[in-house]
């Protein structure tokens, strides 16, 4: 293999990227737009949920309980209502997500040391939000109950009630439970997949459609030299987009990067080769650029978005679908990126995923080399 011939092919591909506005837009604008759109749009955080309150008791005790909700960052008191029909209408109109109904004897039951029943009406059209809201309601009610228990014992004397279990929650790695810290590292994998598979899916089939492959076949350039020369520019492009997305994650979205940046780029380089190998296989199999684009979306983008753990937890999927994810390269890169960003893990914890990606990269490039024939179709 002569480096001069390989570099000549790479220069030709660099010039094509530079002169093609669509490729430049895909390389420069798309990663930034995806980071901004997904970073701000995709969130599972539930804050400032509008609630309507029906307070039948109307005592200082009931107002104290309601203030626990209005003081919480998760709830926003929208209005007080006169009956349950008003709550139903507000929920139907989408003006509130939750209704809180306090019974007539709320304060009497509390003062008697018993458990008061409070009705919670939640809009269940979004099941995820509804489940989160119920968890928040239980947390507020539990805190109120503990505070009232300590206050009552204090009035009786100097004795203090000691609870048998005092649970104090501490969240590691994502202390504020920000969903952007969960999604954005995985979004880096999605962008790398789109760039790697979609762009390289065009490199061979484009030569056939434009009629320039015959010229390349007539040259002394070997098959391996042609493949490497075609892939090298897109490998550099992948690293540049990787740098852009990591910078945006840290500077714009303030996602903590606790691990090693050189390790992140080293492992990501292996994943870029995996994506390039898959794109090159598509380019050697497809007959037209349209078919190559469709195959890239189906084989490259959809599995990355749905089956890599980026949006949905793999552990919650059916066993047969979990088995399918084991042959999807983005799954391992999503795991690596999240572990480096949030946990700061080193290579000793990530070597298995890295070896799997390396094996997939070698397999993809090998298959692409075998499928490409330096002869007329």
C-alpha cells in the first residue's frame, strides 16, 4: 500500500466535502442544531406543575398542608375551587395537571393523631408525568407527617420521638437529577452515528452514479488504498464533530465531565471507525444514493435512537429485544460516554465495551472491503 495514492484519494474526498454545501451543512450545522433541540426539548423533569385545590376544611391546619405544595419547586398553585366539578373542568381544559381535595375533618383527624385521607386527582394522559407527580405528592405528605409528629410530641413535654429509620437520600453522579445530564452524553453517540453512517453511506455509490468510478478503477489505486483514502476524511470530520458536541455539552448545557477527555476521544475514535465501517458496507451494497440514505436511516439512525439506551432504558425492554441490542454498536458507546461524563470511570471499567466496539469496527471494515469490487457492475 502506497501512502501517496491513499493521500490522493483523501485529498479528492476533502475537496468534495468542501465544495458540497449539503455535506458542509450536515457536518457543521446538524450537530449544533441537534444538540440545541434535543438538549432543550427532551426532558423528563417535572417542575411548576399547576394544581387546583379544593379545601373543604378551611382551617389553619389545612392551609399549612397546602403551603407545603405551593412552596415546593415541583408544584404551582393555580387556583382554589369550590367543588370537584371545577377541578374536572380545569383538568379537561389542560389548565391544571393535578387536583388536591382536602376533606371537611382534615384538621380534626390530624389533631387526633390519626391519618387523614386526601384525594389526589392527576391527569393520566401522560403516564410518565403522572407517576412522577404521585411520587412528589407522597414525598410532600411524608415530610408533613414527620414534622407534625415531632411537633405534637414536643407539646407534651421534653421527650422527642425517634423514628426507627431515618432515611436520608443522597443521589450520586447526577445530584440535581437533571435529565439533560442523562440525555446529552447519549446524544453525542446519535450525532456520531448520523455523521458516520449517513455520510460514508454515499462515498462509493456516489462515484457509481456520477460515472467517476470507472476512472478510479482504471488507476493503479488498490482496493484497500481506495477504502482508506475514502474513510480518512470522514474520520477527521467525526473527530471535529465530537469536539464540537463535547464543547457544547460542557459550556452550554453544563453537563459534568468527570472523566478523562483523552480517554473519551480515544474510545470515541474506535466508535467512529465502527460507524464508518457500517456506512461503507451500505455504500458498497446500495445501488443508488436514495437507497443508501434510506438504509442509513433504518440501519444506522433508528437503532441508535431507540435501542441504544439513549432514550429508553435497555433493562426495561423485553428479553428478546435486549438480546438484539447486544449486536448494536451504539449501545456500548452510549454506556461509555455516560460513564466517562457522569461517573468519571477509567479504562479498567470500560475495556469490555471498547473491545466489542473494536471488534465491530474490524468486522465492518473487513466486510466492506470484501463487498467492494474494483470492477464494473
